[in-house]
């Protein structure tokens, strides 16, 4: 299991509560900082996730750890009848609702405040489930993945977009330098929450990726598991299904 890094070292709150507090704190400038930190490449990665999901022609989609709804909004292009964006941060969801309303998508996309490790949905509910840059925020990874498997329909698609660590030189060394020094510096300059971007960097550095995460997904019960490294391995797209 990955090391359970928390945003605030001096807080007595559990990881789940700390993550919700952290994202509430940075919600108003999260989108802009995300573009700066990833140099905008995250948009390209999300479009690849969109294609994987769209190819399955889903009627309903659940986007977990939806944040401000970037991926949920993109999923509207699948023509799915219903898209639900779920998150534990009320602040992030509020920003997302504003974006959805501005695009006249409120009838298609619903933003829900809920815990991804204890979701208020029946078994076998969703044709497709996605999570982008959020799975490493789960308090208990196995529990969160098991809950996703539970609400996914048999034959449904589950797609993860998450940071990973390059394994080839010089990308490996460059990534370490950027994540250890540059990313926290950007967060400190532009965010009122100085701990947030240190946490995002630290949690990414210890989270399992590649075949390690593939094997965790298989252990939980997912099938047809595969990983697709992106941009020299700084991120990875994973896809899986349910029997």
C-alpha cells in the first residue's frame, strides 16, 4: 500500500478531512495553477481519457474526485444522458457548478458532495467511471477501488488519469527536480495554502504507478487492466473493466 501522506502534518484530522480542507482552500485558483504546473498538457491527457470512454458509448458516467469538473464537462462530448461529478470538497464543487452553468450543461451534469470510499449509489449503476488526479487522495486505496468496482456495471469501463514517475534518464531526474523544488515554489507564490502543493508533490512521488497499480486493480477484481504512460511517463492513463 502507498504511504499515507497527508496535507497538514500538524493537524489531527484524518487524511480525508484534510484533503477536503486543502481543496476548499485552493479551489478559487486551482484551475489556473493546474494549467501552469502542467504547462497545459493535462488538457491533452484528459482528451485521451474522453476518447477511451466515448468509444464505449456510455449512457451514464461518474467522475470521481471531480474537483472543479474539468473532466466531467469534457465527458459531455460523449453524449451521455447523465454525468455525475463527485467530490468531498464543497469549494471545488461550487467552482465546478459555475463552470457547468456557464456552458449550459446543468441538465446533463450534476455535482454531488460525497465520499468516494462510501458512495450513495446502488451496485452496478454506471456504464463508465473516471478519476483524474484524485485517486492518490483516497484515504484507503483498496476501499476506494472496491467501491468503484461495486458501482460500475458489468462490462463497464473504468479510466484513471494519474501522475507517475518517469523511469528513463534524463526525464527521471528532471521530474524529481521539478516536483521537489519548482512545483512547491509555484504553489507558494500563487496559493494562500502553502502546504497544498507540497502535499500534491509528495503524494505523487510515493503513489504506486505502472504495473504496480495494475496489479492492485487486478487484486481488487478489475479485468482487462492496462496502463498507458503519457509524456515521458510524468502521467499514466489506466483502463480496466468489470466482469
